[in-house]
């Protein structure tokens, strides 16, 4: 699944963009798009900074009243966001500024299917790692870019959640486990184990009714009645992985 963030202060422009992206998804059933709309740059930045929203592609209007798209892009890059940015605007004036923040494309409105489809073809073809291999997390008061594959599991510890990494390190997040579940829901390799654990199926060495054994040596004991669902998710994930390989 690709998460698409559309940011424009004009509702009519958001409507047009959403229609184009929806049409693109309809024409490419192998690519699943989940579109989220933002009416301002600050709204988008808040979602990324505070809610750990990590879009796979961002479209930014440049002329917005609260903050220009260029300024928003600079702020996102300073936060550590590496999401591809596609600028859509009414003027060519800021083209050089756009590429200064590593924009993938700069298109002048009005944007049509004929203009946008080839750009999307290139973006999705040229970036096979676009599928959420990284996530932004607030760790020790700073936004950090974390490789998803490096996360072995997350464990609830009172009001804090502890992420355990494949290199043996861990970190505490001041966030609810419910928010953790929501944050990692786009990643099909993650599975809930009761209310206290979220595990990365890539790091599960064995699974039984009694326990999950993680590849870092941790044993996690699933609650009664959860084994069948875990087993189905585990095998579904690995069977699809084999097909993809």
C-alpha cells in the first residue's frame, strides 16, 4: 500500500487531484493507494511530526496562506522526512527552489491525467523501496528516521512503549499502544499479540499456541484464543513474500 498525502488550500484542487489519483489506482490495480487530504501545510506537518504519519508521496501546492509549499518542504526535510515531494503550482517561479528540497517533479496547474500519470509511472517504477521501509518516530524529543525491518517487537511498559531493535538496542516512546497499533497498521509484516505486544513477523523464528520465539531470543506468550489468527497472518505474510520473490 502507498500512502498519498495531498496538500492544497483549495478544496476544488484537492477534489481534482484525488480524482486523478483514484483514476490512476483504477488503471493500476497492482498499486494500492490510500489518499489523505490536507488543507494546509501546517496540518500536514503536524500529522507527520505528531502522529508519525509517513506518506509515500506528498503533493504540495506552493502558494498557500499559512506557509508556502517550499517552506513546508524545507521543514519536512529538516525533520528527517524523506518522502518524495511533487510540487503543483500556478507558476514556474519556484522551480529551482523545488529541486533544492529534492522534489521529484514540479508541475504547473492545471494538472491533468496526461501530465500526472507519466510522473507517477516513473515514481513508482524508479523507487521500488517506496513501500514504507522507514518510519518517523519521536525518540528522546527528536524526530528520527527508523528502518522498519530493524524493529523486532514493541512491548507495552505502563504509559510507555518499548521498541526493541535487531541490533539489541531499545528505546522508549511516550505514546499509547493503541497509537502504536495504528501507526504500524500499513505494514503487513506487523501483527498484534494481545494488548501488550506488536511483533515484526520477519523476526519470528517459531510460532506455537504457547509462544512466539523472536530471533533476538525473546519469547512472547500469546493470549488464549489468539493463536489461529496469528498463525493465519504469519503464513499469509510469508506465502505472499515467497510469491513476490
